[in-house]
C-alpha cells in the first residue's frame, strides 16, 4: 500500500466552522488483485477508506482547531489518498499504517498574502498531530481468532473485527471499531481481541 497527503485551502463544513477537514480515499488498483476492476470505488474500497478515516479522526490525534486559517471562511483541507498495490490480506491495517506514516511526514504549504497556497512550496512545519493511531484486524475462522489475516484467511473468515487505537499517557485507548462478516463474536472472544489489540498496536506503533 502506498499513501500520499495533499494539503490545500478550502471552506469548512457547516458544523465545524473553525476546524480543518480530513478526507481519506482508497483505490483498489487492478494490478493489486485479479478481483479488482477499474472504475468508481466499490464497496470494499469505500469501507477501507472509511475505517481508516474513522481510526484517525476518532483518535483525536490531529488537532483540527489548529487547521483553521480564517474562522468560518478558510481552513486547511487534508486529503489522504491510498493506493493498494498488492492485496495479500489485511488491507485495513496496512492502509492505516501507510496513511498515518504519510500524515506524520507531511509538511504544510506556504501561503501568499491572499491566503492562497503557493504551489510547489513547503514549510518545515508538520501537521498538528500527536500520537500514532493504528488499527488491528482480527478474523474468526472455524471458532479460532487470527490476527493480521493473510489473503487466504480473509477469504475463509466467518467474521472480522477491526480495532482502532491510540496510546496516550502510556495507556491504550480504543477509538474505533468495525465489524465485518456474516457471523458474530462472543463476549469472551471480544475481550481476548481487545487484549491482543493492546499488545499488537504497540508493535505497529513502533514501526512508525
């Protein structure tokens, strides 16, 4: 998976007039899998982008209030584009890692006197982001829980659960959750996956 960040000036949403905007989009390229076709985003691409977006947004790692340029008029728009190059399973976690890595390394553009972006210029200032939100995906196959499922395990799964989290003040904070697949999970399985997510999220954060 490869992810890129574009930062531009735009109009804030009506319910967040003094906050910047984050938009995540994902594209499943045909070169990544024979099952992907060119054209508008399908259900899988839409779910992928929304789950990654939710893990980042609900973690509160980005201070959107600091992305306001002129209240009610101009804010910074953060666009994250994700391209899947090779589908070997667990696209959500891979896409989340790529998106957060791109956000952490992004640099703010320079504005001119009219508060318009100077094309081709960047400052040394990064985004107002604290912490590293990640997601951990688990699948249930024949009554067993598997983390970081490969493509064969994804196709064989009975149920899927993705947990978005952030480490704050040395503690694990769950910030989003997404269920997939036809079957459900028991409370015991959910507790086990939460414990595994806390452990595995530390491993993923260490990679960023």
